[in-house]
């Protein structure tokens, strides 16, 4: 073996010059020559570099294994934690959904109930306006048709006025209660809308979290988003809980208010029914008393009229008899006057005041006195007959007035009153 300084010499070969330049070829220069020390140094360097890379690779492999184990455990722990959180969140969402559905059911029950109460009040107001108030007003107007002395402000008018004012007050109260019920219904429906919206959001959240719960790292529909905001929410859990709690409390308050309103409406309708029924009975009772009074007065007037007619007939007969008596006295008077005239024809001493003359003169005087008394009595009788006939006419007018009043109260008004049926709504 030749030493490092030994140089191997080769014979040099020169290329043959071609005859033509077109056939000229370039020959690369020979590779560089290294010394043996360089060779040994290069091998040692390669060995050290290989050892270093092997050690580094071993450390990297060990570190990779450790990191794989750590990241595997970390990812599994995080996934288990997230799965647990999702499961808890689902239970919480499902519980809220269950409670909201219960509260929504209460709201729907109260809305339906208040709708029924609105129908009750509408029917009550319709009956009140078309039947009770109209009939009461009709009775008042009918009683304006009474005549003469019967056109008085009696107990019936007083009770009818009270009834009319009561019915108008009931109408105003029911109208206000309808407005309050409408407002309560509006609030209930608004609260139900909030509950429905929250239930819709809860349902969407439950579906999303159920999908997330069922997802695995081996699922096919996984995606990695690049450049997208994966946490767009700026609402904290406390705000969500507070919003849901506020909706639940508001719903419970609306339900409680609706129940109190229903109770108040029940009490109000019952009280109004009792008040109207009591006043209606008072009006009917006053009608019965007034009708009895008018019947009694009419009966007494008819009796008076009958007695007056009888007395007028008797007075007419008395006048006839007095006139006849006066006429009879005229004959006796003419007889006495004729006798006196005849006796006045006596002659001389026979023309004396004898007993016959005295008797005739006395008879004439007595007949004159009797006729005067009969004429006075006849004047009294005729005056009495005129008063009796006038009284008879007045009694007939009063009877007609009472008949008209009885017709109004007993026939017309009581017929109207029979149509005023009071019943609960």
C-alpha cells in the first residue's frame, strides 16, 4: 500500500484532434483527488453525525410517544368532559323545556278560560242591553201613558228608576271588566309568545346538542373550519338563566292574575245577578201592590158610580114627583081662586068675610106656602141631580183612568216584565 504521499502516476492520453471541427466533443475534467487523512476524517465525521442523529431520533421517538400518550389522554379527558357537559346541558335544557311546556299549558288553559269568560260577559251584556234595559225603559215609557191623577211618581216609578240606574251601572261595570279581560288576554298571549319563542330556541338547542352528543371522532360528517368564528355568542349562561327565569316568573304571574280575575268575574256576575234579581223582584212587587191599589180604587169608584147612578135615578123620580105635586097644587090653587072669585060676585050684605071666605083665604095661603116649599125642594133636588150627574161623569172618567192605568200596568207592563228573565251567566 502506498503511503499518503505516494502518488500513482498514469500515462497521459491526449485526444486525437478531429479532422473537422463539427465532430469536436467536450470531455469533463477528472474528479478531484482527496488525501487519506481527509478520507479518515470524513468517515469519522459521518459516524459522529450518524450517532448524533440516531440519539436525537431516539429522543424524538421517546418524546413523540410520551406526547402521543399525553395528548391522547388529554383529548380523551377533554372529550369526556365535553360529553359530560353536553349531557348535563341536555338535561338542563330538557328540564327547562318540560317546565316551560307545563307553564305554556297553564297559559293556554287560562287563555281558553278567559275567552269563555269573555263570551259569558258578552252574552250577559247582550241580554242586558236588548232585554233588561230595553224592557225597563219600555215600562217607564208605557207608564207615561197614564192619564189624569194616575200620572203620579209612585213606588213603581221609583223602583223602575232604581232598576234602570242599576242596569246601566251593571252595563258600565261589565264593559270595564271586558276591557280588563281583553288586556289580561293580551298579556297572556304575549307571554305565551315569549314562551313559544324560548321553546323554539330550546328545541333547536336540544337538537344541536343531541347531534353533538352522538358525534364521534370517527364520524364521517366532521369538518374543520378555517377562518370562521366558532364562538360568536357574547351571552353568558347567567343571562340565559335569568332570561328563562324571568319568563317563568312572568308567566306564573300572568296565570295567577288570570285566576284572580276569573274569581273576581265569577263573584261580580253572581253579585250582579243577585242585585238585578232583587231589584227586579222589588219592581214586580211594587207593580202588584200598585195594581191591587188601583183595582181596589176602581172597585170603590165603580161602587160609588153605581150608588151615584142609583141616587141620580131616585133624584130624577123625586123631581118628577115634586113637579107632579106642584102641578097638583096648581089645580087646588085654581079651585080656591075660582071659588074666591065666584064668591066675590055676591051682592051687598052677602058679600061678607064668613067662615068659607076665611077658609078659602087660608087654603090659598097654605097652598102658596106649600107650593113655595115644593119649588124650593124642587130647586134643591134639581141642583142635587146636577151634582150627582156631574159626579157620575167624574166617576166614569176616574174609572176610565183607572182602567187605562190597569191596562198599562197589568197587561202591557207585566207582559214586558215577564220577558225580563234574570239568570246567571
